[in-house]
């Protein structure tokens, strides 16, 4: 993730990461689909692990969005929102 973060610090690098499909792949990461509910020790450990994994992903997305500028952000935000919305819809269906 730190390599991607360094690449994302330039506009050209951020756009290359986007073109490579990185955002779609990040939206498909398995641990992001998990829900951690509970207050016992194993749940606390799972939540801490989840947060340690999530932080670099969010930091990378923030770096990409900050670097590319407002015009390109609209399309990327639409992709992220549509992917999250579709996953939420699948998770809430019985």
C-alpha cells in the first residue's frame, strides 16, 4: 500500500492507478465486506484488525482523490458509491 500511496502522490501516477482498475479491486477486497458486531474479546480483536487493514485503504483513496483534482473526482466518487451501494444492497437482501 505504501508503494501505491507514493505513486498516487502525482497526478499522472494517481490516474495510472485508476486506469489499472485499482479502485474497483479495492472495492472488492474481502475484509471490507465483513461486519464486526459484539463486545467480547475476539470481536474487539477482529475490530482492531479490521481498522488496521482499513486505514491504509482509506488513506490511499484519499491520496488519489486529493491528487487528481476536482474534475476527475466526480467520476471516481460515482464508481465508489455505486460499488458500495450494490454491495450494501446484496448484504441486506434475505
